[in-house]
C-alpha cells in the first residue's frame, strides 16, 4: 500500500500510454504498439517476472492487484520492480490480531485516553530533532523542520516496508503517519491561544511556537482552528482507510484467493 502505487495509477500515465498507442499504431500502419509491453491488439504480454502486464492506455495493475511497472521505468530504476512482487503472506490470525490492535488504538484515540496514544511521546524527540536538522537550511525550514521530520520518519519507514513487501510493517507505519496528524492539528489550533506547554532543544528564553510563526508568515493565523480541523479530519480518514485496506488485503482478498 505505498504512495507510489497511487501516483502511478492516477498520475496521468494512462493518458500518456493511450497517446503512445495511437501514435505507434499510426506509425506502423495500425499493426499495434510496441512499447514497454510489446502490446498487440487483443493480446496481453506476460512480462519477465511472469506477471500479466497491462495494455498501453489501460490500467496499470496486474493480476492480484499488483502494480505493473513500465519497462522503461524499470530499466532506469531497477529497484521499482520490487513493487510488482506479491505481498508476503500474513496469516489470518495475525491479520485479525492487527485489526483488533487498530480498533483499540482508534477507540483510545477517540476517547482521548489509553496506553496506545502514548506513542506520540516517541515522536517528541523526532520533532525536536527536525528543528536541529533543518536548521542548517535557514530559519523558515528550522521552524517547519519539526513537523516535516515528524511525518517523514513514518513515511520513509512505510516506503521501506512497502519495497520489502511486508504488509504489517507498511500498514503500521502508514497508520502512524496519519496518526501524527492529530497532535499536529492540536498544535496548529493553539497558534493564537498558545496555551500548550512548549519543549525546546535550545535556549528556553527564545522558544517559538512553530505554527504561530508559520501561520503568521502565510497570513492565515486567524484560520488556525479551521486549518487544524481539516488536518485532523485527514488524519482520521487516513487511519480508517489504511485499516480498511489491511482488512481487504489481508483478510477479504486472501479469503477470495483461497
């Protein structure tokens, strides 16, 4: 379930291949298009990995819902071929256990109490480290760097597990990525009120509220609560979506294939 799949599916590549098919057919008298999949009308080529490739101008998903990488891409970026592989199997009992874990996590987040939401404490030093890391690139990036690293770490781990085709690891990291939208939204909503206690790795006399500084610079400070509400909604939608995808991929889809 990585972002690259959505990019390839919706990024306009189907329109590009559709145009290529038309131009190729015109150039060789309508005998067909020979591009990444050596497409012939009415035929589907089996690529080198033994997976069914998609016709130019059609979907970019092979059998089993796996991504099909264009040959021109895989030649230049061979590591992308890993995304064509099947996800490593996850036992049904493990899928059920993970779904129970996420259901409890979501419940505790909704209640605002519990042990699982304390994972946010793990991201506190990551956030502060982001200020130090991005501080080398100027004051503006130093202010934004805490939130950037707070989101980049789970996203980078999700990308790694996705290339390893590890379903549980990918889902967990994507879940954590969207879960971090909630404390970020809380911080955003506090931009004007500034009632939250602030931590800093620098001089406490010069502590600065990240979102007060960023919203002020963007001229949207008076909309801090509204922006926070949108960010919080995105976080909830993302957490429910990735949990639902786990249920479909690990339970419902596995059951149909069995």
